[in-house]
């Protein structure tokens, strides 16, 4: 086995080994209201599960990543990013992505919440691959992701019930990500430990979620959520 492959195998093993985080960075490149909402939803769900299980909460810090590199290091990083649109290429620029390494330490895991501009979660594959490559070059463990094919309408759903018809598929996907971060391992490993069938997971390690209604109906209903 080549040294490079051996190193990759060790990284994969490390990413699968549970290690509960004590500090979590909730990060984004642009203060998009929808992405900020998704990170807050993640935090709220994490807090609720911790209280139910009577376990200690980690510290959370929300931050906008910039080329100036913020200070501090964290056990886990949750990055919210949008797939599609004019800002995707800029957000995935290597210089900006290097800000992730600046807040990581040995053993830090990177997780992602990816919202797509369409209703096909497969459209996020390129984003996931880029984030994985960046994690590997920045010595960060890739923990996996949840892809929410919300058609860019996350901000419209702030007032919608979390487990209502519109948000439920996405809330359940967020909860799976929460489970992985709480356990401190990859999304795939967390699902496996929970007894789920993980045969559908590939190297991206992502939970895919799309709207329950057909795409045309989804856009019609979700776009008018904030209008009486």
C-alpha cells in the first residue's frame, strides 16, 4: 500500500471514531438569511437532544468566515453553504476555504449543510467533493453533510412548523447531522451505530433531502409562506 493511500485510510478511520465535541463553530461565508436560519435550526435541535438525554452542551460560536481568518479553534465545524447561483464559485475559492483550517485543530471534523437552488439534491455533488478535498488538504476530518434541496427557499420557511409538511424532510435530515456531530463521528458512522442501513452512502457521506410535494407545487407553496 502506498504511503498516500495509507494516510487516507487512517483519516477515514479517524473520522469514524466517535469523539464528542466540546466546541462547535457554526460558520458561513455570506450572511444569507436562509443559511443563518438553517444553522440556528441545527443549534436548536442539538440543544433539544442534549437536554432530553441530560448531556452537557458544547460551546457554540456563530461566525462569518473571511480571508482574514478568524481566531480560535474548534472540535467541530458546521459550514452552511448554498449550491448554485453566482456566489458558489466564490464561496468555494481555495483562499476562502483556507479559513476553515484556521479555526481547526488536530482531529477537528468538518460537517456541511448544503442548500441547493433547485429541488434535486444530486446537484450538490460538486460542492461536497470540493469540501472534502479542502478538508483533506487542510488536515481536517470530513464528517459528511446534509443536502437540503429546498430550491433556495429556506428563508421563507422560518415561520413554518419544524415537523410540518413542508419542513419535515429537511428537519429530519438536519437531525441526522445533529446526531453525527453529537457523537463526534461521520454521518455514515452515526447512522450505522444507530442501526440504519448505510448501503446507500457513498464517499460524500451525505444525507439527501428533497421536498415532499412535487417541485412545481413546492415552489408555489413555499414561496408564499411569509404572505397571508
